C-alpha cells in the first residue's frame, strides 16, 4: 500500500498529531478551510460546522494549559486502504499513542480514517474519525 504513497498525503496528518502533542496552533493549517468534520473519543465526539476546528482545538489546548505536565507521543503504522482520485484522498492509519500525566500514563492504539482534499496544491484534512482499538494502563 505504501509503495505508491505520496509523502505529501501524510504531511497534514503529521501536523494534526503534532498539534495534539504540543498545542502549537500554527499546525492547525493542516485542516481544510471549510466543511471539516472530526469524530473523536472525547465529548462532544462530533465536531462539525464552520467552527469545528476551533471547538476541537480549544479542547486540545485545554489539555496543555499550565500547570499541565501532559506528554503525548505518537507513532504511525503503515497506511491502509489508500485511495486517491484527483483532489480527494482517503486512507486509514494505525496509530499508537503514549500518554503520560501527573506521574501516571497509558498506551492507546487506534485507527484514524482520513479524508483529505487538495487545496492550492497542498493536501489538507477535510475529516477524520478516531477509533480506539486498545488501551493499556
């Protein structure tokens, strides 16, 4: 599946993961300008509408507010189910998270399903859905 993978497809996905890890708002450029839909495992679970990215990112930013010692680290598995047609792409991406905070932590495995759109020659996230497949305390 990855032999025909354009690395530019992974660039916005890496930005989303890095935003989750760091709260660096400059990484929000990964998202499409309109029509974004995000499905997450934290409330309200569905972020859609003109302010979807704003509401979703506010939740993430709240995790990083001092005195937070939250540390998130991700790693991706091989891309699955890749489909690219003109300015639209779909892919599934196994992801492993290591999460630590307040002296404790856990590991989480899951899958991200992404729909990407090409905007001015650059791929951006139009939507994603996250599904946890395993949590280990």
